[in-house]
C-alpha cells in the first residue's frame, strides 16, 4: 500500500536542488525534458535524463541540475508499506507501466492525493512482481511493518518484538540488519511522514502533533524542525518541489 504526500508537474527553477537526509518517502520522477544528477557518499554520480525513475527512501542523496538543461518532470512523493528497499531504479515504460504512466496526468488534474495513490500503488505492485524492486521477505518483520502502518504511536521495541514473536534484543538486531537503522529511528521517520501529510492536508500543528503521538506542540515542533529544517507551521510553504 502506498500513501502519496505530494505530486506535481514542474520545470525546476534556478535555485532547485535536493539534499535528502534519508527520509521515509520515495521520489518518482517522469523526466520529459532536461536532466538532473544524483550523488551520494557511497556511489558514483548518476545523470537522470528522459525516462521514469524511482529514487530510494531511507537513504541520503543529493540532486542538482544544470541551468542549461533544467529538470522538467512529473513527480510524486510517496511512502510504501511494506517498505521498498532498493536503490535508484530506472523503469522501462512498457506494458502495464506505460498504461499507468499514461493515466497519471489525467488523474493529477483532480489535485487529490487519494485519486493518484491507487495508480502509484499499482505501479509499485508491477515493479514488485517484475522483481525490479526489493521488499521485506521476513514474515515476522512484515507483521511489524503492518502494525506500524496501522498505529505509528504504540510502537515500543517491546511491543514490536512481541508482534514479531521474538525477544527484544534479537528483534532489534534483525530489524537493523533489514533496514540499516533501529526500529525507533524508522518509527521517527514514519511519524514525520504522517505529520507532513496531515499538515499538507490542512491540519493544524496541534492536530498533526496529536496524530503522531505528541501531546506537547513545542516538543513536536522541535522534533519536526530537527528533521526537516523548517518548523511545522512553515512546512506547507516550503515543500512543493520535486
């Protein structure tokens, strides 16, 4: 299942760049003019030109473009449950993928996340079926991710270990091996993505805070700003870019 946070059709301006810290959402780019370059500390730079690309969640990277060929793309930010654990994927636009991609512009006109999400969900399902992306095969962790998707607040390590049917210490090690982060770091990133979606949907800061388990708005604002660079009250005006 996917949840779409943002989408658009954009010709990026002079100041556009991305310094992705490793958030819990994917970027899906359908580039139809220009290009951008993706850089990370553990891989060579890659140029993304015309085509369809799935960029990774949970991993840090940087994006920039040359003003001589500014990035122009149809783009989507979405989270996936269970998580997709793949690097950068260039997706051939053929068969079922082509049908989905061709339908997206029509649905985007409604400017509703809930209208776009089923098509992105279908695309992810096709990519999984064609083994172009990796998921979480361990059924114990699959149960844990299902719980987190349903309730991002009641997620102590003890609770999650019980759902997995494992002792706490072994569960944490298993989770870290699969996700390259602790369970609580993963949950923190999930809470941020839920809060972003609530804020972009028009929720007040207090409502977004309560939705992800914060009873103190100031504590939530500090948590949000530390991970996004802007406080939640300002996020809506800073977020709409590829």
